[in-house]
C-alpha cells in the first residue's frame, strides 16, 4: 500500500506499449461502486473474494501490466496465479514512505483507523514474506520517481 503500484504500472505499460490493468479499478468497474463501499457492505472477506476473481481473470491475459492491491498476496490462490502466469515485481517501500503517501487518502479502508501507522506496520509484518516469496524481482521505490522505477524494471526484464 502506497508503494506506487498503479502509477509505476501505468508508466511501465506505456513505455512497453502494453495494456495496463489495476485490480482495484477493475473491481470498481465490475461492481459499479468504489472499494470503500465494497468493504462497507461486504467486508474485507467479500472484497477478497472479488479480488480473487479479478486476478484469476486478468492474470490469464497476455501482454499486460497488472497492478494488484497490496493485500492480494494473502490469498494463496492469487500468489499461485500471479507467479505461474507472469513475472512478478515486488515494489518495496518503507513504512515511513507508505505512511507519508497514504496518510490523507480516504480511499484506503484498512487505514481508516486511529492508528494507521500501526496498521501499516502490522500489514508489512504479515505480507512482506509473501511478497518476497512470490516476487521474481524486488525493486525499492522510496527515493525514485515512478518513471525511474519503471525504467529500472524494464532494464531488469531485459527489454
């Protein structure tokens, strides 16, 4: 969360002349409602079911760049689909950067709490091993522009 997945993904897709998809945007398109509403009505569990379906569908497409939500890795099915069907790049960032990038964003349901930094720390502790496990490449995003990170990914992939 707050690593720059959507922004970097758009840059990467543009530079590689590929179609870009964002799982959260696709969920919103399919439901006709924003992510916060889905969380309010269906809870995180309902959202995760929708997310699994979207990742299953989109990960079967060829020649795309896919930005997934930060929690998508908690599903073993998602991890399996992503690693088996594509190249996975983990955009790693520090808690400080995540907090700075997300502290005013009201569209992140998990951070709508009195202790958003603590939530980020707990999520990182839970998810970082899963990100590392599924990733083909890890790229640090803290002190780079989205365009610079996209260029670094292109170089890593040998394009």
